């Protein structure tokens, strides 16, 4: 009995270590890449690149039909629906890519719509099947390819080469689908009993994706690309601060889906987020002043969004719980609360305090979502009892 517990602890540590490496190294590579690009092109071009990538991200989210979350959960339960999903989604994503091209005439953004879907689906499947080592390898390889292709194409064709290089970095992972299609039959009837959960996941993914993008979509036409560049740099720091919580989230979703909630790990993660938030407020502004003297607006933005690390982490923990219990309707509602809060907050606070008001709106929206999820969790627990 004792040996089994020790063995389980080592298994958990081993799996978390793969996830940690598979998230920390790619995130640091990406952060270093974006910090380098920011120093290379300046705030206005950086904002323009962010804008087009945001458009591509929204189009990808619309065409994926909530597949990543569904794959993650059902793969953890031993069901293989990736080939069926891929057949449908690849077709829709191709249409989305063509649509984006004819609206924005940006080849990189257009290709990104389709190529990102390839990568998102296969990584979701591997995470659900708890193939953390495989996930680690492909995550690192993709980021290395991103840096190589984007920088090479930037020097060859200019700013548009950055977006095109990022899009191309996802393409090689299409070969991973060959085995999945060969070993699994296409039976679309398998999706019928899952349609409600998949539909809710689609609404969930769309609302969360749109919530994460709406600030950038609003900033560009109102404040211009230069301000968007400063805001995007600040949010890049925020993503770095969320490395640890996001790693734990990816680990605990399959655990919750398998009926093995990691309560202690969740509490430790939330406590860790408090320390990360404090460190971000203290040290990140000094880093910006030294490394990015052109991005002066980003100093205060980073200090403000650092506060969102705490509610952001809390949201991760509760979202994992509800996903694992197939209660994604609650997450759809929480995402809607975030979306309504950030839009109304940006319009009101942005009018009064410019981009700093928008950063504050992001913090408040994350906090409101946390409050709802905590209350919903208590109500759900009472209902089960």
C-alpha cells in the first residue's frame, strides 16, 4: 500500500514534469520571440501584427466547433473521436481560411486559420490521452519552427513574413493524423449522443476565445495600432505569469475527467499565483523600461494585469472541475459573464482612463468570473449531496 502511494506520487511528478517542460520552454521561446519582434518592429507594427493574428485566432475558434475541450475530455475517457471531428472541422476551417483571405488579403492570417486547427486538435487529443511526453515534444518543436520560419520570412518579405512564418510552423504536425485515421473508423453516429456536450463546448470555446480577443479588436480602431502594441506587450507578460497555472490546468483536466480530482494541487497553485502576481507588479515594469524603451505605456499595463493572475488561476481550477464533470454549461455562463464584463468595462473605463482602463476592465472581468464559478461550485456541491 505504501509503495503504491509512493509510486503514484512519482508518476504524478513525472507527468507534471513533462507538462511543465512542454509549457515552460515553449512559452519562454514564444515570449523571447515576441519580445525580440517588439524591439525589432516598434509598437505600431507590433500592434498591427497582433491585430491580424487576433483575427486569425477568432476565425480558428469559430471553425473548431469546440473540439479541443471535447477531445480532451472524451480522450481521457478512452473514446477516439479525433478522426470524425477532424474530417468535419478541416472542411469548415478551409472555408474560414478562404473567407479571411478575401476580407483582409493577408496570406499569413488566412493560412493560420487552417494550420492552427491542425495543431490544436492533435495536442488536445494527446493531452486527453495523458501522453504528456509526446505533447512536450511537439510543443517545443512547434515553437522552434515558429521562430525559424517567422524570422527567416521577415528578412525575406518583411512584416507579413512574421505572420506567415507562424502559420507555416503548424503545418508539419498534420502527419500525426495519419496514424489516427488508419487505426480508427469514421462513424459519425458516435457524435450523436455527445452533441449536447459538444455544442456547449463550442459555445464555451467561442465565448472564451472572443473574450480573450475582444479587447484587441476594440483597441485597434479606437486607440490605434501603437496603443494596441503596448497593450499586447503587457498581455504577453501576463501569459508568462500564467505559465504555472496553465500547466496545472492541462494536468488536472484529464484527472478530473477520470474522477481523480487533485484538490491539494489546486490550492497550492492558487497560492503560487498570489506570489507571481506580486512579483509581476514589482519587477516587470523595470524589465520593460530597460528592454523596451519605446513601449512606455506598457509599464502601467503590466502592473494592472498582474492582478488578474490570481482570478485567472482560480478560473482555471474551477473550469477543470466542471469540464471533468461534463458540466460545461456552467463554464459557458461564466465565460459570458467575463465577456459582458470586459466589453462594458472597456467601453466605460476605456473612455475615462484610455488603455489603462481597458487593462483594469480585464482584471475586473476575470474577478467577476471567479466569483460566479466559486458560487456555482458551492451550489453544485449542495445539489449532489
